[in-house]
């Protein structure tokens, strides 16, 4: 299993859960090698192989190199978790600039497609592969649209939902299942990056279950989609406490 953006939050929790299910794990990171190394150490404690791979998923050459590294180390890939994503500080649309919007789409959308492309080239029976699974990490922002916060980020996650459904239909007959999880408000560093930390308690009050989610709760759904959901494809599973 390759998990992009796997050094922290949902990605890190997914890596450790997957290792517990017996998956060899490749943890992608862009700059924080120390965090990625801590994650692969926790994975190796389960007796599996684990490696950390530096790559910017928005860079096509980096993505190609990352998958070639996995070819060398593991020989094949069975599951891709497209988790890498960025968010920018909260902003109304009338305060956005093009560089910010392009960077969000480059990482969150172009990165998802580039990684999916490389996984398909290896998994698809049309390319001589044995099938596999792609799981995209979307966001409840795709449904709520995040007005006054980050409509641009929400738009990238709406694109991820569309990619999930379209790609699932495109490769279903080639042995590849494609699904997505759509987390709600989860206790991760992404809120600090967007400036929402002070609003988390207020946000929790809007959730029917009355609390924020944890990375491990989302990771449990991802690993279920990878290992158990054999007749699910094109599904987008909300993990948001009922919101």
C-alpha cells in the first residue's frame, strides 16, 4: 500500500492500521522526513516492510520516481491511498489570488490524478497487472462548500469526488476498485494550517455525534475499503459524525 501524505494525521493512522492487517507500506512525504520515519517504525513493529519516500505529488517526475522506487522495493502495488492534500488560510473568494488556487489544485487534484495514473499502469489487467484498489481522501467540504472559509479547497475536493466516480467506472472491468472517504471535521494539523483551531469547539456543536472525529476512525474506513469491500466501487463514504 502506498499512502501519499502519510507522515501525519489520517495518512499516518492509515499506514499503521494497514500494517496491522499485513500490508507492506510505503509512506510518502514532501518535507517532514522525521514524521514519516516515525510512522514506518510503527509499521515495522507489525513485522511488515515499510519505507518512506520523499515526493511532491504535484510534480510529475517526482510521482514517476516514487512509483519506480516501489517497483524496486516491493515489486508491485496493491493499493493506493490518495491522501496528500493541502489547505490555505481561511479566505473569502474576493480575497483569493491565482497562485494560491493553482497550488491547491496542483496538489489536491493533479496529484491525485498523477498517482492514480501510475497505479493503474501497474494494477490494471489491461496492462498485465493483477488488479488493485485506489482510495481517495475527499472532504465534507465538497458537500458543504465552505463559504467564507475556503471555497477553493472545497472545489478541489469536489473534483476528487468526481474523479472517484468516473475512474471507478473506467477501470472496473480491469480489476481495480476506486472508492473515496469523505471525512468531516477530524482532529488533525490541517485545521491549524487553515486558521480554524479556535473554531473547532464551535464546529463540534454542529455535529450530531457531538464531537470531532479522530484520524484512526477515518483510517478504519480506508482499510475496510482496501481489504474488505470487494463489491464496492465508485462509492464515497462520509465519515463525519452525521454532519
